[in-house]
C-alpha cells in the first residue's frame, strides 16, 4: 500500500518554488483522496498472504464489527474514537476482523502513506507521526497549541516525498483575532516546515463569510487532496465549498459551490468532507447535508465541472437514510466502486441519525460490502480502502 489518500501567520505565505505533484498513486488512478497500492494495480488487488486477525486490547475488543459481502480491497483503515475506550487507526479485513491498529493520544484526524510504505498519521494532540507497518514512530512533527500552528483535519503525501497538512492561521481582522487556514509542507527527512498558502491571501472575510463562520473558525477546512494536474483541493465546511488551488500556489482556479462560488452546483452539498478530483473535471465529495434539516440524509456525490456550473452526475445513499452531519468520507476505487463511510452515531443534540457504518457500492448503486460498528465507539472520522499492507 502506498498512501491513504484521500485528506493559513502574519505576512505573505512562503512558497517552496515547486508545484505540489499528485502522488504516484493519484497520478495513476486520478484519485488523490484514496489510500491504495503503490503499484496502482486494479487487476490483482489482493495480496497472496493476507494479514491474519490479531488479539485485541480490552478497549478495542469492546468495539463490534459486523461485515457482510466481499469488498474490492482486502483491508479498510478506520479512524475511530471513544472518550473512555480505544481511539486510533484500525485496519479491518473483509470479515470485519481487525488485523492492525495504532493508538492515538488525541484521536485520529487524517492519514496518508509515503513512498517508503510508512503511514503519516495525524494525532490531534501529538501532531504528525510517521509510522511503520510495525507500528514504530520514526519521525514526528509536534502539534502546536492554539493560537499557534494547530494542525487539523487532513494530511496528504506528494510525489516530491513531502507531506502537506492543514493548520490554523490566526491574524488580526477588524481589531480582533480571526482564525483562518493555511497549508504547510513538511519534509520528514530534514524536519523543514514551510507555509505554502494562506486563505488570507486569496479570500476576504468581508464577503467570503459562510453561514457557520465565526471569528474563532472562519472557514473550517476539513479535507486536502492533490488533483490530477498537481492542483490542490481544499474543502471548507463553513463556506459549503471546495476550492482548487493552482499547482504553483499563486491563484485559486475555481470555487465549487457555496459562498462566492465561481462554479455553481445544480444539486448543492453542505458541510462536505473528503473532496477529491477523481479524474479531470470530476469532483467526488461526501455530502454531509449539514443544512439538510428537513430531508435529513447524507450521501456520496460526484460533480462534473462545466463553464460556470457543475452538474451532479452520480450520487449514492443507503436505502435507510443515514444523516451524518459531520466527519465521514467517500473514496473512489480504481474499479469505479466507491467506499462510503457514515461516521456518526445517533445523536439527538447534533441531529445525526446513525449508525456508524461503511459501504462499498458499484457505479450502478449495488452494495457489495457493508460494515457496521457498534459497542464502545462514538465516532469514525474516515474509512479508507487499502489494497495492500
């Protein structure tokens, strides 16, 4: 497996002088938000020797995994949380049996895979951790306390062997601190960290203010991925928008949906996650439907970008609607199937209906695999297919 793919300080942003490139896998599959094999081989996804189920610690044993069907990928990487139980990354097999796990301190908040096969995990409290398949931490970029460079929500590897991540960016606006977003680049080998992009250089709080924006969280960026041309996709929950940043980081190419859109959406999404350009001009999102308070459902949705308008060309939602107002994911596989994860349990305060579950579905909408999580688990940030370990 090569990488889970997927998911702004005062002064002008520093730039490294090179465009971010899609990872080897992203370039091959044109799916920058999917964690898959480094070879990109769609014909033989299964390994000759699969990892066996493992003995579980008591807290992880308190989570019930129930699977039906046969998935394309032999493993699914889950990012699960529980305040009094297990929080971290868990890889399960086709039968829903855990075969590998990595425990976090502050909860899992995104993952990617380097060319050397190591994971890079985002632990909300510790920061970025490069982790081997044996579970050893080889390099670490420490988290900074607010109002510093607080890393959050997503991390993705590039073909330049660097790591991109989202971090909060606090600046003065109208005499008060305003928390925006920045994209940074980390080179684990030498420890260098460079800010490449800031929302303050491209968006204006006077007009680019969403229905849920506050001074402590203006945009709420929640997904980051590299597109097929080396463009960078950034999802803003609070603008209900996906932005495409040019490969040279100098301009915004387009703004899909939401506040100040340059490309309107014919069937709008809101509060979306895991935005990815799966092929040129096609954007896949998990549409949480945060603002869909009457219809109350979430879905995976794919849009084809046109001149000024994007048309929905595909969507999927389960027969029994599941309204996951926050977190969750949609990942495209090389065979065209999509892995769709609903990450919230029934929560009357939030409005989410639950349950916590994962589906793999065909382009035609048939369910080929279903996983349900119960017991000692309160949320699942994402679920990502792994074609090899």
